[in-house]
C-alpha cells in the first residue's frame, strides 16, 4: 500500500506537469491548428533563466517573473516571425519545422550563455526534505505543490476561457477564424495571445519540473514535450480537462509500470498508450469525434 | 681516371638526391610530433573532454619545455568535438585517421563513443591512449583476462576493477543491495560486473538491479522497487547530474539507506545538484591524486594545473587538495600523454609498431594516478590498490570528499 501511494503521488505530480504542457500545446492548436514544437526549449530557457538570476542574487519571485517576461517576448517573436509566415501558405506544415528550428536555436543560445553543463536549480517552494506523513507514507510537499499549482492553473484557465470576453473570443477563433474576423474579433491578437499563454504554461512547467530534478541543462524539456503531446492526444486534442486527465493517466501509468512491472518499460509506456488511444479512440478520452459534412 | 658522361650524370643526380634527402630529413627532424583526438569539448558532459584536453596540454607544455621528444616538439594536430555523441565520434575519428601525420591518438570520453570508434582505431594500428572510457571491452574485446587490442592502452579505472573493489566492500557489509545503473554501456557493464562481484563475495547476497535513462527527472519507480526488496544499501553506476536527481528522490521518499556511487558519480555536478544532501554519499575514486602530501610527480602536475586554471570547478571545492575525480577528468589525459611520449623516446622513432613495442615495455612510469606498467598481455594500469573510498562531508561550509571506510 505504501509503495502504491508513493507511486501514485509521484505519477499524479509528474502527470500534472505533462497536463500543463499539453494545455499549452492545445492552446495554439485551437487558434491556428499549429503546435509549438520548440515548447521544450521554452521550458528549458525559463528554468535556466530563473536558476541563473537566482544565482546572481535576485529574489526568487522576481527572477521567475523576469524569466516569464522573456518568454512572453520570445513567444511574440515565434508567432510573428516563424508561425504566421508559414500559415500564409495553405496546407503548409512549415510551422512545424520553423518552431522546431527556434527550439534548436534556443538550445544553442542557452549553451552559449549559460554553458552546456547542468546547472543546479534551487528549491522554489519547498525543498526535497519537506514532507508530511499521510497514512504512514512520507509525502513530499514538492509533489503536492506541483499538483496543487497545476490544478489551480487549469481552473483559472478554464474560468478565463469560459467566463471572459477574451475567452469567448478565443473559442470563436477556434471555431472559425474567418467568421470571427468578420464579426470584429481581433483574430491576430487572439492568436498571439494563445502563443503567449502557451509559452507561459511551458515556462511554469519548466520551473516546476526543474525544482523536482534539481538541475537543468540546455537539452532539458525535449522529452517532457513528447509526454505532453501524448497527454494532449490521450485527453483529446483541444480539451483542457482532457489534457490534465491525459497527463495524469500517462504519469501514473508510467510510475505503476515502472514500480510493479519493469523500470525499463517505464518510458515506452507513454508511447504504447499513444498508439492504443489512436487505434481505439482517436478523438481521445474527452475529445469529440469530428464530423465533416460534404 | 676519367668519368664517362652517363656516370657523371648519375653521380651528380645521386649527390643532388642525397642532399635533398638530407635536407628533408633535417626538416622532418624539426617537424612536430602530432597527436589527435575527438572528445566532449562542449555539451552536458564536457567536464570530461575539456578535462582530458587540459591534461594533454599541460603534459605537452612540460615535454616541450624539456626539449620535446627525439628533438621534436609535440603538438595537438587535430582536436574535434563530439559532445559524447557516438555518431559524431565516428565521423570525427574517421577524419583524424585520414590524417597520416598524426602519430598518436586518444579515445573519446565515455564508453559509448569509444566503443563506436575502437574497431576503426584497432584496424588503423596507431598507438592509442584511452583516458576515460571504463568498459573493459574497449581494451579487451573478449572481456577482462582476454587478449588486449594491440595498439590501445587504458589510463581510466576499468569497470571490472572498480566493480570488484565496490562489490567486495558492499558484500562484506550488506546482504540485500539495491543496484541502479544508467542505461549506457558504462552503466550496464558496471552493474553486471558489480552483481557478479557481489555474488562471488557473498553467495547469500540479494541484489535488486534497476536501470534509468540519463537525464530522467524522476526515479521514484526504480527506488520503490529497491525499497520493496528491503535493500540495506543503494549503489548507483552513473554520472553526477543523475546522481543528484536520485539523491533528491530518495530524500523525498524518506529513504535513508546508505548511498554509494561509482567513480562517475563522485563529481562536481553531483554536489552542485544535490547540495547538502550529498553529505554521507560514499564511492570509489583515484587514491594518489588526492593524497596529502602529494607525490612529487603529482605535485608537479597539480602546480601546473593550478597555475594555469586555478582551483576551478574541475579542481573541486578545497583550494588546497584537488577532488579525486580530477584523477579521471584531467590527470588521465596528462598521464596518457607523458607515457606515450616516453614510449616514443624509448622507441627512437614515431613508427607505430616500434612505439607499441615500447609501450608494451613500459614499467614503473610514475604518473599522477599510479605507476604505469604495460605488457603485451596487459594494457590497463589502474588496479584495486590505486583506488580508495571517499565520503562527502560538509567542512567549513563546503562539501568535500574525504577518505573513509565503508
């Protein structure tokens, strides 16, 4: 029972981060049917900037805000100069290459600026020694903080999308960009906003994961985005609760397989899950089947 | 005596040719002796490549200051970066091997890249020093105890030597042992050898072996399996940054069993990542490099390093005594270069077969890590007696490695 609870909590915590990354991917998918394949590098850059600024004596909160501000600027650049031009050609997948390219350039820049070695990431909210005992199991407060923060972000995000004018505008753009433009919705601003929000979610995810691992290096984030993608497909592309659920299912399954079957099979699990869901339920757990009338 | 015209012409031609050859011989005598290597000069593991490059450079400065070898200076002819990626090592090594002016070679950092190029090197036949790769098959293709590759010599701690050392110590004290390894050649062979060593030393011992991928951010599943097996100690075969993730994970799970690492783990990235949690971690490393006071040959190297780079990250946190991992990151390159130069000097030529013959006759060459001795059957030098156990202790506000007993 103790093992089960330990694995469950670790799975939920890691899965919640996958969920956040998945929501970030969903956001841009809604508005432009594109995804930022450089999302992993955004996570890395945010975490590396935060670690570096804190090491230079900045207050933690200020360092995080500054890193997130850099991410906002970066996402504006990404959307304006790598995604928007690619979308001018109908049916082009150029955005996939250009966003991936930005990610690779960011990795190179991070190696140049901060060095290519792993740098220590400080404890942001709690440290590894902070834990509480629940049902006789030592539960890490770092894990709990990650889960609570991820849930809070999802709730806030859902409230914004469902309860605000900007949220409704975003949904309108998601349904039909041309019609949204005709009725006066600033489509370009909405698309840009979706990229910024997606980058911010990636940045926060990067900070959350880095404080658990304790180190961050320029190659950080790449694998996490793949798991985030699996979570998005598993939950149903475009569904926020689905993304979170998909992330948690992937995270918990990984831990359970690793803990009870084989630690070597742990990583392949997410991909097995991806193949299975695409075969059995392509629209994902929470997605709706898309019907095109001819 | 009169010379016929044909005889005169041939005499003049021979004299001219002799003169030219003599001139060419003199020019070659002044030509530098070149060495070449590909290693991780950048990338997440560049402490290894950058470290051994520094070691080679310091050795070359020492040799050239003393007049070079055979009256010729030594220089690095080709130095390429592979970031510890095997594919790049192969491309780079091909380029190096195509340069026939290179006299001696150094293997890349790490077992993966070295195993990827070692057959090319063996086929080429030029004398090659292996500063860091630990997998025994780099040197002995049929396993330890077999015949070595004729032209490859290792200066690193071979996995089998380290495994025997750690296995014997662990088996003496614990009967249930958790063993974690990274899923690389270094990790896999290391853990296989430790398992075999523990079984040989204590037939009642139970070993729970799990693996992880380099850069994994969470090791809960592996640690739960080790915990469920009621392991009394955990030994990890891996590198520093991953070791920090494991140590933090153990703390989160309130796992307080003794923690041991391979030589690769007792390194600066581990302390940087784990911070104070590193305290109490034990592992094996080179003995001689951190011995106080240092032997004269070690002191000469340490003084040269400190004058050039200061007590930097590779040196460690104690400005007076270098961290033992420096024996593997920097000193193996230094020792390798010195031993190769000594063999060329004894061979009296840079011709590969003669240098290899001289390498095989190396005896009692005092280096920073041990007294080097190679024979046609034995191409490794570091033995169990050249290692010792260390423990991370917080001293004067900084984490330092001190010799300890398990």
